[in-house]
């Protein structure tokens, strides 16, 4: 179990993490979301013991990362952002080195390395120098070193960034397979990834948690939750028909496709059956008709922009200035 | 094999995985040849010793050793592998020392490969090989001093060129500290003890006596403490500057 309690990290100019507290249990795949510069990477760097916190504690299975770093670090596998590795070594040499540092000796080294190579399918490039590998393979080398010692905690900073769709799919499958008895924390700004692999998502903005829940829970906070999306073949005035339904909040018309409408439900209400009844009785010229689970993207935008506007800054600079400042320091 | 040895091995192998080590060794040997035979006039002196060979070493190291030291941490920082290395269960001290020792071993290998010069004087005359051995060890320790400065400067920046220039500047300062040029520049009112302390920090003060065959344990102690101090400074700098 990872326990993060009142974690704060200050840099010279700003606060990257602001009194962050949460716990992650075995079996959970936690998606760590947030705009660029929100403090995702910094949080991961503090959890893995690369940076020391300004205040607060991180404990991994009871081992405090500040007071017993060796024990805590041996429980974790970490893929830093960009999957850095020693480019002048071959894949095999590099993984051998990692296995040795992880404390394996003798035949166990070869066994561990082989296992990691099989797991992420690196066999074809094991004799190649890492510098000559493609981005996807480099990422997999990074994953291989992270899972080498079958760690209880796996921390992956943007594991699919820059990969092609096939590679992304492969990495996600891999994460799902690994996740069963482990804690996995992945940071990402690809929202589909959260729905695909995570059992829980935390959205942070300006170093604070602004949302925490399962992807489905977060989606239900979207204004598109339970919304009915309708596509017509002919122009038809839907709004007039829906005016009498008390649970309908609004009707949105698609800017590009004039015949597509989204009927928003009031919070906590389900309007599907009502709308479908009206559609049948009034004989709408419908070709598509479905209910939306809600859009994570919409929730993401709402919660992260709320937190920036709380800073009571002038409208224009509110989203740009703090973020660019943050990036300079955090990256 | 502890983590120190594992890191040492990886670093040393990585020098030889690229042309860097070979280029370093070749240039080191060629410059040594030129300094010893042409500029130093080893033959013309008609003496069976290696004084001309060793007395150029401080100046040779001034350029060559920072070139090795500059990549020590700057490259780790630039490629981001510092984050990988320091989140592995590795003590910072092991990492600093392992990397330093690997680079120091490389300078040791280069130094050992100058053995033909030693064979030459033995063929031509009958030198005191004890003195030569002591001077070799002294020279290696001095290289370690330069390298420890390089380690610390390299930890300060992710740009290895800046690390190189910083290292050369600081090394130059320590080389000339003991030389008369600098000592004469002190005005008369500066207490002698300060001037002596200043001069005692100079590389030349310690290395000149070693090169002449005066084997004083204090000179070796100076370089050992010097190396230890700069390596500790490296560790502190790395710890402080990890965030950027």
C-alpha cells in the first residue's frame, strides 16, 4: 500500500505539489491526470525518492521513502518520463546491469533478464545498442527495467507517450496483465487510456487533487452523463417537442453536422426512456440514437479550469502564465 | 559485488563502448611523447630519469582530465538517466564514487600505457625505478584531484561544455596556486601563514616534490583529502540540483 500524506514540494518560484494526500491499495491501477505542469511528474519523482519532499511523507508498504529509501526503492519499479536508459549499451547489457543493481547474482540474472525481455517482447533487439532503437522499443526497454524485479509498486510516467496505436495497445495490455496483485500508478494526459486501463483516476491541477474516483464515477460528473445523442435524416425542431420534459436541461446542436443533437439531462436524472417515447410518438426522422456515459474530457476541462480560475487572475493570463512558469521548473 | 563495483564496471565499459576512451588514450600518449622528447629534451639532458616526462603532467592533465570528467554527471542529467540511477536502490555515495573510480581507472590505464618511456630510460641508463614508481603514483593521484573537481563541476550543469570550461578554470587555479607567479603577487602586508596556506593548496607544490622523487606521505594525503572533499561536494550538488 502506498500512503501519501500532506505531501508538499516547493521549488524556488512556486509550489509544485500542494498538500497532497491519498492512498493506493494492491490491485489498483491509478491513473494520474492533469494538465501539463500540474505536478504529475513531480509527484512521481517524490514518490520514487528522486526528489525529497518539502514536507509530508510517502510510505511504501510501511517504508518511508525519506527515512528508509533503500527498502522503499527496492519495492518499486519506475519508468521515468521519456524512458531514459544508457544509450551506448545494448538492450541485454543494460538489463543485465539493472538486474545486478537490483541485487540478483549468478544464474538468477539471466533468468530475470530473460523474463523481462519475454514480457515486453524485446528478444529481436536484445543485441542492439539502445541508441539505435526506435522510440517504441526504447519505451519497452524502460518498461523491462521497471518490471525486472517483479515489483509490488509500478510507477510509470507517461508510458505510452509517443507510441503508435499498436504499441499503445500493447503497452496497455501489458499494464493490465501486470496489475493484478500490484499497485500501478500511471500518469498520462491521454484520457482514453484511463478508461482503458485504470480502476481509479485522480485529476490534479496546480498540485492539488480536484477529482478522485473510478473512471465511471468521474464520467458521471460530466454534463454529458445520461445525455441522449440523436442524429436525424431531416431537419426537425426537437426543442419544441422536448420543452415539456422537466428533466431535460438543454439541447445542443452540433456546429458542423446540423442534424446531430445532444439532449442534456438534468443532474442525476435519466431521460433516455422519456426522450425515446417522444421520438416514437412524434415520429422523429432518426438514424442514430444513443445514451452517453459522459465524457472524461469534459470533466477534466471543467475541474482543471475551475481550479485555475480560483486564482482570481485576469481572464487572459489565467491559463497560460502559471502553467508556463511551472513547466520551466518542473521539467 | 556491491553496487559500487557494478556501477564502476558499467561506467568503465561505457568508456570503451564508444571511441572516447581510445581517443583519450591516443592523444594522451602522443602529447606525452611530444612533451617528453621534444619540449622536455629527455635525451639532451643526458640523465636517466623521467623528470621531463612528469613535470609536464600538471599542464597536460589540465586539458585532458576535464574532458573525461565533464561527462560524469552532465550526461546523466541531460539524458535523464540520473533519474533512473537514483531511483534504483543505489546509495548516492556508491554512484558518485563508482563513476569517479571508473574515470580515474581510465586515466590510470592511459598512464600505464606510457611504459615505453620508462623502458627507454632503463635501456639507455640506470634510473632509480623506485623514484619513477612513486612519481607515477603521484601523477595518478594528481589526475584524481583534477577528476574530482570535474565530477563536481559536471554535477552543476547538464551542459558538458560548460562543465569542461568550469573544470579547466578551477583546475588552473589549483595548479598555479603554489607557483611563484601567484605567490609573488601577494602584497607584503598579507601574513606569511596565509600565503603558506594558499601555497599548500597548490598542486605544483605537492607534485613537484613527488616528481623529483621526494616521497612524502603528506603529499599523497593532500591529494586523497582533496579528492574526498570534491567528491563530497559532488554528492551535495547532485542532491541539491536534482530538481532542475
